[in-house]
């Protein structure tokens, strides 16, 4: 949806289309990167301040791209789910 332009990918935080809002705990997709180096987007599964958060991440560049785009919320672990899909736990 991001690669084909159905979801605006210029902003870091983008609302999901109505039929897809249940894929993310807050109804949004987080675009960490969408350029020649790859696509990385995240969907919050659980988000809590200062006690750890979990998200499902699509990363065309694998774990290396996830680590490259680490924000101010340190990554605790990355678990592969399927090709290009990861379960990421952060300190957020």
C-alpha cells in the first residue's frame, strides 16, 4: 500500500484506511523509511510509556534497516516473523 501510493508515505505518521485500522493499536502506520534504501513501516501492537512497547515491523532491508532507523527508544529485541516481517520490542 505504501509502495504503490495508496498510503501517503511522506509523513512519519499516517492514518490507515478505514478497513485496515484494526491492524494497529492506534489505527496508524509509522513510516520510518521509504526511499531507495528500502521501506520500513511499523504497526503498534502495544504501546506504553517507559515500560516497553511492541510493534510489528515490515522492513525490506531486514534487521539492519530496523537498527539503522532506531529512534530515541532503544530496541530491546527483534524477532523474525516471516520474510521482511519482524516483532520488535522497545523501551518506549
